[in-house]
């Protein structure tokens, strides 16, 4: 499954763009997160050219993960001529309501977009199933990782998180994974709401280090340390 990246930075490292990935198959686009820098990069890199269906999954409501979702929804409806589809986690009505409220505040009326549960995302050849998996990041927020079941063993994608429980569960249900995409930071301090590189390394079997892609970089030193430890870094689409 080819995930392409629009950015790989953390909230306070916007020169790398907000961490966001997408799959483009024909005229369909599936987008993972839509932070403040993402809509501009979608446009500037031509990712929306010829698109007729846009699916967006949002891991949580920090601005670097959802800050330009309203602009994308309005652009789909008024410029591209179709309603964007927001993928909602199954059985998480409060989160769905928050996301809907956010779109309302952005001026996106209910008629401008549609919602579907994650279990109903179908028709992409890259994966057979897409799931939201609840995780912990800022304990006061609702946050999710994503899992793709793929013909080649499955893909785990965690934007912001402070723990490896979901990664461990994925590795036990997908013992030969295709790829792991995980946020990590080199900053370690009490109350950290992000995952340190050291804790990520402790959770990833040695054999899978190279196919573990670190993202949501908090600075250049984070990428350097991740590489030295044996991780890969996600490549970002050229401008
Ligand atoms: Zn973030
Ligand atoms: Zn966050």
C-alpha cells in the first residue's frame, strides 16, 4: 500500500508541514489528517487535480491534524462540485458530534459534506478494511490511531499518541506487517503527550525497525536520532 506524505512535522515544526498522508487511486483520494498546512499542500502539489471523491479521516482535533479541514470541505463542494466524505470512527458518537461541530464552526453546512463509518470505506484496492483505534495522547481529548488491513500484512498508522499499546495489539494481530507509521519525538519530559523514540524502539521488534517510519518530527535532531536508531523517516512529496 503506497501512502504518500504531504508533511511530516509536529505542530511546532511547520516548516516540515503538518503530518498528513494520502492514498490516491484514480479519481479517489483518502486523506489521513488535514492540519493547518495540508489544504495548501494538496492544492500546490496538484493532489486534488481530477479528484471526484475525497475521504478524510481525522485522528484528533489538535489544529495540526484538522486545522484546514473546513477549507478542504468547502473547496470540494464549491470548486470541485461534490461533497467531501468524512470517515467517522464506529461507535464514537461524541467524537463524530465534535467533528461535525468543528465543521459547522468552519462554515461547512451539513449539506456540504457527508459522513460514513470507517467500516463502510470500500473500493480502494490498497486495503480491504480501514479502522479507527482509540489511543491516548492528550488525556483530555479523544484520539485515534488507524489500521489498514492490506493484502501484504497490514499497515499501522499512529498520529499523535503517548503509548504503544495499540501498536503492540496491531503487531500481535498482524505478525508480518507491511509498514508501521508512528509519531515519535526525541524530547523526553514528565507528562509528555507524545511517544519518545526510545519507547517506540522498545515496542518494535528489531526485524521491523526499517519498515517503521517515524513521522510528526519535532525538529531536525529528531530525524537524525531516528535514523541512527535504525528507523526510517517518511519521505514527503516534492513541492
Ligand atoms: Zn500533532
Ligand atoms: Zn496532537
